[in-house]
């Protein structure tokens, strides 16, 4: 499960007031929920795009801190997608994921990558528990 931060000065609940409708617009109708870090995330068992096998998305709430967006997409094996003739769906899948994340967080793919890179570097600078 990946967690995505919001752009500085913005809040997830302002950008996405109805998470269920937002997830449905991009991936299909949520059919279940799944617990993650004490939060119920939406599960789409049969996403509209044939590349996606399962999508889990929702809000992770923190007391005293800004909420984050959680997203986990399970993709089907490329061989299966190609064999079924859904080659064009791969590009649509990438666009759907990037558009979903950018609209929710206000950050494009480059900004999200840079942020994750900084988080990893910050973890490397922290002393090991000895």
C-alpha cells in the first residue's frame, strides 16, 4: 500500500469531498472495504480497466496531521492482458492511475517521485536503532 501526501497548504477532504464517488469515477464501483491502519479503505474487486485486477483506495486519517491518500493497485499479468486483446488498455490504466493521484493530491508524477525519493533519503540519514 502506498501513501500519498497532499500538496503544501491543501487537504485531501477539500480536493475529494466524496471518496467513494471519486474512486468509482476512476476505477469502478467499490464492492467492499478493507481495514488499513485503522481506516476503512474502498475495494474495487472488478475494476473497469482490464489491466487492473483489484484496486484499494481511500483516506488515511491522522490525528493532528494532514490526511493521506492510500492506493494499492493489483495488476493482471501482462501476458493475460495481451492474450485477451487489451493492449490499448495498458496506456489507459497508467493514465487513470496518474490522473487519480494528481487530482486527489494536487501533485504530478514528478512531484510524487521526488517526494518519495526525499523520504527514502531522510530514512537513510536517521540513525539505526542499536
